[in-house]
């Protein structure tokens, strides 16, 4: 084979590979959109409602408990490390 024939065969193989990848990706996008629409039709769960605002006292108490837990975890970690 001459170098020009080898080059043409390489280009042909490259185009075939790129084309097959492009077709696969297009089919993947179509399938994902189709599944999304099917799931959207049959999904009867209501959309999540925003959580209600907690009173400041409850939030402060939770923050204090969380802060104490974090401090205990840090203390335990440092004690193990030595």
C-alpha cells in the first residue's frame, strides 16, 4: 500500500469511529429525554414544599447541641492522634 492509501484508510476509519460515537450520543440523549417524559407522566408525587422557618429559640438550641457535638468530636480526634 502506498502512503496515500494508508492515509485515506486512516481518515475513513477515523470518520467511521467519530460517526458511530456521535450516533450513540444522540441516541443516548433521545433515550434520556424519553425516559424523563415517561417518568414525569407517571410520577404522582407532589413537588417538595419549602420547609417552614424554625423559631429562633429552637434553632439556637440545635446550634448549641451541634456545636457541643463538634467540639466533642474534635477533642476525641485530637486525643487519639496524641
